[in-house]
C-alpha cells in the first residue's frame, strides 16, 4: 500500500497554495498550522530548497471519531498536506493516505473514519486539476 494521495498541478506554487487552502476548507478541513520549509531551512541551515509548505489540516469531527476508536491515533492523523514547487509552473500536492491509520494500528474501527477522510482529501485534490 502506498502512503500518499498526490496530484501535480500545472500552476505556480503561490496560486496552487491558495487553491489548496480553499479546496481543503470546502471539504471541512481547517488549517491549524503552516510550516514554510524553504524559509525554515534557509534560516536554520542556510540551505535553499524550492518553495514547500506543510499545511496542518484538521477536520475536527473526523479527528474526534478517530480518537474515540484509538486514543493514540493522534500520532497518525492525516493532518499534513504538503504543497511543493516542481519547477516554475508545476506544483505537487500530497497528503498522507488516511488508510495508513488502519494499516499501522490494525484497528478496523478506524476504517469508516479513514474512508471518509480519504474521500474528502481526494475530492480536494481533484478540484485542483479539474477544469
């Protein structure tokens, strides 16, 4: 089993990042954290990487359901969505596949939550390449 849901968008990084925020919001995910990896690595290590942002996305009802099924699942919640430049007019958007929660824990009670979270994330990413 792969561990990512991914798409490549033919659009600049900044435009795609805004579109990802909007698509996630439409699917009920709020952005709790944002880590600018390029800025962080530049400041801490004086190295340059292409633009890359990690969005800490959360759907509270789904997170609550998952925590009720497995109290330590917070370690595995599919919260991170990575948006990274892949050239001047291409951007890769990736999220961890929520099925990883079931695979790692072996807890089938997480299946319905991971199915719904996965469907929402897939719809959000599909919007980015529609049209």
